[in-house]
């Protein structure tokens, strides 16, 4: 697992890097267990966590949501056990889901259903 997880690397931010760069929004956040990249989940329009895996070959993610501590291995298509990662373990608790505050359209659920 040491080739796919580095517990010493902190998260790279508090929101999806690609959505933030584009002024977009996300549903849930995922953290790369190797490099700390924060990407949006597969329920989000951008699916940036999965895109990060395809681009970097870093297969293991951890939920970056408060109260969740599960790991997912894209290569194995399965939940796995993982070590404690460097803090913080989740995005700020005052950050809404979907988020971030001020960028989520009022018709966000319709947009997800329409894709």
C-alpha cells in the first residue's frame, strides 16, 4: 500500500481543485491518499477525483466529508482499509454540501439528473 498511499501528505486544499479553478461546484469531495489532491465525487458534474486517478495512476481515495473515513481503490473497484492520513480529515464543517457556498446553482439537483 505504500506505493498508493502516503499518510504524511496533507490535503491540497478544502475544495475540488479543478472546480475551484473553473468557478464550479461539487456534491462531495474525495482526497487522493497518495498526493493529497482534492477532487469531486462521481456524483458531481466534473468527476474530478476519478479523472485524477486516470491521469496520475493514484488509485486510492478517502472521503473528505465530515464523519466519513472510508477508502476506495479505483483499480480494485472496492472499499479498502487505510491508515490515518495527515490532518485535516475533512473539508471545513461549515462548508455546505453541495458546495461551495455561493456557487451552487438553485437547480443543482436537476442539473445532475439531466447529465
